[in-house]
């Protein structure tokens, strides 16, 4: 909240919109759900390493990130052949390649592996998924008109709105969203169809904001999956392609948010 509020304020100002008032912003925080229960840290307890990247979903997502990074960053050599065969060495190669990319530069290996696991856990662990959506539901009141969601949060927000019939939200703004990835689409709730469910009523406006170099937002255009009513906006966040505050300070994000603040 401490970082999002000033960034939201800047984006609204850039768009020439009125600032948020006190009490106008609530956050559906669920990050603590992904952290293990507290316990004493034993001497030598290792951080995540390449050996902790699980077969299946986590390796597939890692490969997708590697391929996407190579497509937009000439410092990243693309994977070749069956690069992520089920052995630790190709996983190490993927992590090394991503560590040289502009996108993942400065991100500790343990944090990158944690992101892989967080995405996999949300999409495969029903109890955690329900708890995360419950946090978002709790933040939506009768006067909520706009929902802004970043990264995996866009998946949580989409599912939360779909599971809340008759909700009052009139504008959904997704930032750096992985919703268009097939490995995410196929696991969405409610069950996916040829065109996925619209997350609100006929008057809901959905704006998806994406940076061309955002590796997490692998599929930039959400219209093939969710229909032509999704408005796509491409921004340029510089070296911080996936950073939430960079997205929020853009005038086009501010304009999309402002479009819902006056809705009755």
C-alpha cells in the first residue's frame, strides 16, 4: 500500500484526474498465504536453488520466461532443442540465462524460483486459491468501482470477480498480466471455454496494460481469450518492465482508473 498509493496518485495526476481521497483505496493482500509457517531457521538452511524448480508446471513456466526474454533481449541466448529435459542442468542454464537479462537483472535466484512456485501453487492448490480470492472479496465493498491488479494478482482478481455475481465494480485494470498464457488459461476457474467468462456485467470496462518487454505478461493481447471488449494498452516502463509502480505512474493507466471513479 505504501508504494501503490503514491504511484496511483502520480498516474491519476498524469491523466489530469482528481486525486484519491482518504479511505478511497483498499488492498486485498494475500502474499502471506504463500509463506511457510514460522519456524526456527536451522544453521545451513539453503535458499531456493535450481534443484528446487519442480518438474511440470514450474519447469514449463521457466522455459516460457526464457523464450520470452530471449525474444526481447539480445543479451539472452534462446533455448535450443529439448533444453528443459528433466534434469537439473538445463534448469540451471535457464536460470543463468535469465540472470543476464534486463528483465530479471538484480533479482535473486531464490526470488525467481519463489515466483515460479507462487504461480504454480495458486493454480494448483485449491485451499490457497480460495483464501486468496477471499482476501480480494473482503476488499470489495458496495461502493467499489475500480479494481487494479498486477501480475499474478490479475489472475486472482479475475477469478474473484467471476465468483462474485452482481458485484459493483465497473472498471478492471490489469497490469503485466499473465492471464493470456495457455498454461494459465487452461487452469482458470470457472472452467475455461472457447472464450472465457467476462468478469462482470455488460457495463464493466476492462483495460489490460502491458509493457512490450514484460516477460511475465507473455501474451500481450487478451482479446482472443476474453473477447473484443478488452482494451489493450502498451506502455514503456524502461528497465522496470514488470514493476507495479512503473505501470501505475503511467498516464494511460491513470486514465483507465479515472474512467471508473465517477461511475455511480
